[in-house]
C-alpha cells in the first residue's frame, strides 16, 4: 500500500510533513511532492493548490509518477447539514460537483458527459478504518458519513447553500474533493475524502472560516495520521 495524501493548502498538510520521514522530494506542475513514510506506511504528501483543476492534476501525478495505490484528501469544508458543526468530521461516501450543469442535454445535475457517473463512490474499507481510528483517538469528535459536494466557489450564502442541499443532498461543501474523486475513479484507485468543518457555508462563513481554518485543518491532518497508523 502506498497512499497519496492531498491537501489544497499548506495548513492542511504541514502536520503530515512534519511527522513523516521524507526520502525524496519532487517538484512537478508547480506542486512539491514529499515521498517517504509515516510509521511503516509509504506515503506521498502534497499541497495541490486550491480548486478542481489543481486537484485532478495532482491525483494523476500521484498515480503516474509515484504509483500510489490509494488516495486520501484531507482538509476543511463548510457544513451543509444543521447537525454538523464546526470541528466535526465528514467522511465521504461519495462526491459530486455542485457547479456542473449540462441538464439541457439530458444529463443529471453535476454529471460530466461521457464519464458514466454523476457521483463518485469512495472506498468503503478506507472509510470504515477511518471511522474506527477517529472513534479510538478522538471519541468526542462528531463523525458523519455522506456526500461531499465540490465546486470552484467558497460558499458563504444561505441561498446558495440551500440550493446545493436541495439538488445534491450533501453533508459538506469544498473545492477539490469531487475532482480528486473523479480522477481516482478514472484510474480505478480507491479514495477517501476526510474533511473537518471550518464554517457553516452561510452568511457567517467569511467570519467563521479565518477563525477556525487552522484548527480544523490541523485536527483533520492529525486524524489522517491516526488512520495511517492503523493501516
């Protein structure tokens, strides 16, 4: 097993980088890939940059250049569910795009033509191990399993949030997960998205996000460390 671990921002991968044994560093497509081990597990840790295109390119490099067998996306997200609060964790069952609309040609909302799927299913085994690891290491943290909705937007409007919920029924929203899921799907590579909630994706998001961003990102990275220790 060799795990590619992707965070969009430095704050999302800094904890991982400081706790791994780095054996090789490669720069490609303006990304820096840190290859080595966490415990006894081979990993490649990388900051992809923000957004769907960066995330998709990153997955392809991880698979083609480093031969990763699994992909984990760590980071922060806005909650789409009233029961999911700042600091809680969402584990993906699947992921979809909330900003893709080609329904005029008969496709489902969020569906990319010629892909054959509007949602990309996450790996059940990775998710089960992640849930067990979180419950063991941090039993007080709320853990939720469900859909991650992605788009090239920071959602800070109750109206937009409600539209995403109505159309896709997701648990959280962010800017990379579905692209990571699609690239993994196309390469038959198991993946899991792990997101700590930093804001409620509503009118207060721009206030909550800067306050809770760093803590949520570090908490999520620490959880990824626990998961890897159990693999």
